[in-house]
């Protein structure tokens, strides 16, 4: 199934429900959620000890990866890719992931989507949640691999079960539309809520919609307000709009309780 999931273009995920019944007089527009692409392993923010190049040249995969990262940070992408390749081919998952990103983007190496998918899969098999997430998106869209909704959902769930928020919201989408898994509003709401609790702003917006409509959960305007308020506070434009629409349908005491729950959630983070 072709979807609008595309981690290169980061165009996103549209869920087919809105706050149309909460005071809006205009035709609702489907919200889009960016599907971010993980940026790879990590640019150090503090001074690192000198890397023992002799260890890298002797075949130590961790030293090879660190040397690749050093060149990556310095913008020496061709050399970075060469060291990532060495570490990746010894089986180091982090190097496989970073090399896959470079292959997918065509940075430092010739762009090669099928080869990127292969390295994502190798890292995914080792349990790397970012690789599982990226591989799932490629399988869902048939990029570099044969399209396979069942496999996409299976890999996405593995990443979601590891607590990866981007994967959790995507699982919500898969369950909402029935892609690779049975269509199930209850499961969709469960995943949106997990991602919302994991501080994913778009998921907080969708959790608010779930409670506003009673989609997969019992309708609860106070909880709807809580999640929309949290997303709105993070500058989510549609949440800001829909929070105002929802407020018009609520008594002041209910709004105050929703605000209290929002503050309580933020204070617990």
C-alpha cells in the first residue's frame, strides 16, 4: 500500500478525524504530521579524547565508527563514509545505521536506496530502534525494497515497543487506517497516547482528538483539553485552533481541570 509516509521528504501522516463537531463552521483540513528522519549517531557536545587511529586501522569497529564520526562532524563526509563502511561491515549496528543514512541521502557516497535498506535491516536485526523505524517506513512505501505492509507494521511495532515515540505515532496511524494491521481505533488511540506521554507533540494533538471525539477511548473533554493544551503550548498550530474550538463547548470548571492536568503532566517531566 502506498502511503504518504516519506522520511526523506518528511511529508507526513494524516489521520482522518477532526474537531468538526466542536464548533467549527469551516471545512476541516486534514492535519499533517512530519515524519522526521533520525539524524544518526550523535555529534558530541563536549571535547572527546583523541581517537586511536591505529586501533581503527587494525580493525577495531568501535574505533572505526568513532573515527568516522569525527570526520562526519568535521564535514569530511567521504572519509566518514569510508570508516562507517568498515565498522558497518564488521557488524556494528550504529555504523550500519549512519552508513544507511548517508546512502539514502547520497551524502559522502553515491545515493543507493536498496543498499541503504539493506544496512537498515542489518541494524534493525540487532535491535536498533531507529533502524527499525526507518526500515518500516521504507517497507510501507516500497522504497528500495518490495512494498510489504505486514513487514512494515511488524518492524514499526518493534520500534514502538522499545519506546521510540516516532514509531509509536506511526503505529497509531497504521491502526487508524488499517495498514499492515487490522483497522482498530482502540489500538490507534493506545499508540497515540503512548507517544503523547513520550512528549511527541503531534501525538499529543491526536490524543486530544481521540478524547474529543471518543475515538478508541471514552469521550472526555477534560482529557481532550489537557492534550490539546499541551500541544498548543508547544506551538502546534492546529492544536491551538482546536483548543479554542473545544473551549467553547466546555464549562469553565472543566477547562480549569484540563489546565490543571496539563500543568501536572508538565511538572512530572
